[in-house]
């Protein structure tokens, strides 16, 4: 989609599309993989969202869970595993035989793939417990180094306030998003405290009154994870700026 709403703050602006592929295109390809990014682009996404955490030896990689079992053929904690050992794992076979031997991408590989595919990025800083500061610092520094100024301005987001604080300290001009499940109390204060330009909420917990309050305040609202086309249309009609979805093709078609 080409229509976007511009979110502005004292530290810059961000332009978001109506549809953002969740962890690539998680309904049709293994999540947080380069195959997922290719699928998202083929399905009509212009942006993708994905999760970044650190290996034991400090390398940023794309994984959502703190453990390896759900999305790879490995086991154990990500924070206890080196990059070399992670690279031996299959991150696609669990999803289907067509994706067997799909590797866990490094953050640098993911950014290069998105640039090649013409995809904007919403990078969720997803630290393993106790590694909030170092994860945020590595993610932001890597993004600044690898993402050219000529590409669409990226967005970093996190559920962890410490990650947002570090991101702001390291790169104050980098756009940030505040992630939450339900609408937080004093949500305006939380956005202001961390200099966030977007608010990301679980669509299952969004109520009509809350939607009206958020949109009346002019906040840029991102709803996740919306896999029903009817619900996607209703949320956009109610003022949601961007829909994060596993089912990219269906939601793109519904909002066209």
C-alpha cells in the first residue's frame, strides 16, 4: 500500500504503510527468516516487522522466543548459544518441507535483504531477560551503520522501557514505538517519556472507546496481530494507522 499517515515528534517523523508483515509473512513462511521477507514482498507488503535478540557472544539475530525449540530444530536458551552454533540450526523445516534448512538470519543479513526487496522495517528489540541495555545498544548501532539514509526511515519498537531509553540515548533521531498489550494507563505520558512516535497495541484488547481516545489525541496507532480482513477494515476505519498481520496478501487485498 502506498497511503501512509505521517507521525511527527520532536525527534523526527515516520511514515508507515497500512499493512506491515508480521515477522515477515508468518502465515505463509517461517517467521523471522529471509524466506518470510521474500514472501511478504511477493504478497504485497512494503514493510515488515521482526524481532532481534543477542546470541551468547553478542551477535544480533532474528528470533522471537528466548528458547530455540518452537522455531528451530535446536534446543536451549538463545542467550546461552553462540552464533556459530545457531547457524547450524534449521529455522524453516518446522514450518514445512519447502523451507527445510532455512537459516536463522543475522540482523545485518535481514537488513540487507529488506533493502534488496524494497521493504521498510519495524525492528522490535526483543531482549533475553537481563540483556535489555546491551541488546538495544547493539540493535541501534547496527541499524545506524547498515541502513542508508536514502531508504525509508526505520522504526524501532519494544515492550521493554529500558530498551527504548537506550535507543533514545544512542540515537535520539531514530523513530521509536511503544509496544504494549492493553492500552497502558497514562499512555500519553509513557509515549512522551520515551520520545515514541507510535503506539503498538494488541488488537484483541482494543475497545471502541479506547480507539476513539487514541485517534482523537492524534496518536499514530499500530494494531497487531490482525489476521481477519473484516477486522482489519474496521480498525482502519476507526483510525488505526497500520495493521501488522501474518496474512499479508489477504489484508493487503482487503485494504486496497
